[in-house]
C-alpha cells in the first residue's frame, strides 16, 4: 500500500541550557502524521549541517556519526519497501515501532509449534486427519530434540531462526535420526508451515527457508504386474488370517481404494450406478474428493464372501479390515508365501489398480483420475508406469505397421476392424468414458 507522502529527517532540538552539545532526533512523517524519537546520540551544534542533516567535517567522530545515521536511514527505507511489497499499510507509527524494536517478538519456536498443532487437533475430522496431527507432533518432538542437541537449550526464539538452523536440522535428521532424504523433507515441510504461519502473524520478518533448496528423491513405486497379481489371487493359504488379508488386498487392487477408505467403507456406500450395476459411491477420507468406482466382478465376489463376517456385521462395514500396521505386516507374509520378491503394502494395491488393472487395459487416464479421487491428472500420471507387457504390445503394433507383408489387408479384416471400432464407441458412450 503506497503512502501519499513520506518524510525522514534528523535534527537537533533547542535546549533551555546554553550548551552546544545536543541530542540528535529522528522524525518520521507519513501522510502528515509525525512521530519523533531520540537517536541517543549527542553532537556539537557548531559542527552540524541542518540542511544536510549530517555532521560537518572529516574527523573520525564525524564519519562515525554520519555512518550511523546513513545506516539507520537505509534500514528504515528498506523496512518501508518491504511493507509496500507485502501490501501492508505504511504509517509513521508502524515505522517508529520498527525503529524502537517494538515489533520484535519474543515468541519461541516450540511454543508456536504447540499452538499450530493445537489448531490442527481442533480441526481433526474437519480439515485434517488424525494421522496429520500425529505427524506434526512427531515433527515437534524432532525439533525439540534437535534444539537440545545443537544449542543445549530447551527452546529458541523465532527471530533467531536462519539458514544455518534449517540446514543444520536437515543434517541432524539425516545423520542423528537416520532419516532418508524424503522423510527428512516431510519433517522440514512441517517446520516450514509453522514458520510461515509465524511470518503471517508478523512474529518474524525474514524467511529462513529463502536459500534452502532441497528436492524430493524420486522413488520407483512399481505396481504389481498382471502375473504377480494372478499369483496372489490363486495362492491357497493355510490360515484364515492371511486369506482375509489377501482378499482385502485384492479388493483394493480392483477398486483402487486407499487403506483408510477400504477400512471405512460401509454397506451404504455400495449403490446402483448410472449403468444399473453396483458402484462404490463415497468420498476419500484424505481429500474429501468424490470416488465413484464401478465394481468389477472380482471385487463383488469378495464383498459377497464377507457380507456375514462378524466384524463386518458389528461395524456395518463391507470388509473386515485390520489396522494398517497389521495389514502391512501380514502382507509381508503373503509375499513370502507367494514367492514374490517385491514388497507388498496397502498402497501398492492402489497403484496396481491405477496402472495394471486400468491404464494398462486402455482405460482413459481422466477416467482413472476420477475413480482414484485425484485432484489433478498429474497425480494420476505418476501411476502410469509403463510395463514390459505394454511395451511389447505397442512394439508389436509398430512391427505390424512396418512389415510390408501386412500392408495389404483383406477386405474381411477391414470390416472386422470397423465392427470392433463401433463396439468400442458404443461401450464408451454407455459408460461415458
């Protein structure tokens, strides 16, 4: 916000006592409103240039005073510019508060972290999930341990945060805490939110993350191949416990539901869709986005299998889903029994649906996006991992195009192709894909 007028001047006030030694004052004027304060510096009136508002002469004491006044003026102008860039109102009072240090907060990092986490806790089920609150609590614990480790104190003032603090914390997480790069960045992102919240509250002015540049390490989160999925489906387990875990995992592979959404899936979430078939019609717990998923035959078979399970009846749930920790632990046993070298977890099932079950079977990516409940196509694109099967299929098509022996197709082949194209078009129109 621009001010209509701004003035900054240094001057000496008349004194009752007849002496040439006087205090130098600073005057700030904004839109006709004036604020004054002493610079706490005294100077000889005979060696003061009222027009230049500076000490006269080339002696060292005059140079020192002028340097002090120049620095003060430069800092005030910078603060005024910062206010303008951040679209905050410029007033004589606000600038004078800056000069007198009244804007400097004594707020500490752990106090602000605690306040932030309490806000998140109050919004659980509204804007945040319980898991998000727990993550911020763990991040606060890591910060507390780091401050004690590096600074030998229990807390640190927000105004003391700088690039060295951020980079040292990053090093601490990777060395002392043994975090991999992506895990370290998750905790640093939690810290960043707390710091930016403090900046919004004018607790601190400088962004300590300004020079901190770190990137997430790309991980190759491969889905199951069609062969691996088939092995898991057809393996016979000797214990009912592992059979239930396998079935829930397969259900996720054919619906794309995340663990928490499979856990919370109610019988009332199964409804008749636009095509007259059964669909899952609900919302993602993580984002609140709608997920409308037509149920494939294998998913329907699993629903039917567990409709009378005691846990499903008591919770009115579709499946007897255990805790995520148990699911992932038991899935390791499933992988070992099936002879699979890949790691099985609940999220791999979601990726398998997004890639192997849908995209690799030519379901358009914008349709997969809607079923997965993604907010953007970019999220879904990370699921579109090209498999060897897809590469082989596409290369076979290329070979056929480049093979001169098949350039002249018989009329029956063209007729069959046209018939198939019409059938595909009818299916797309029916399912609106």
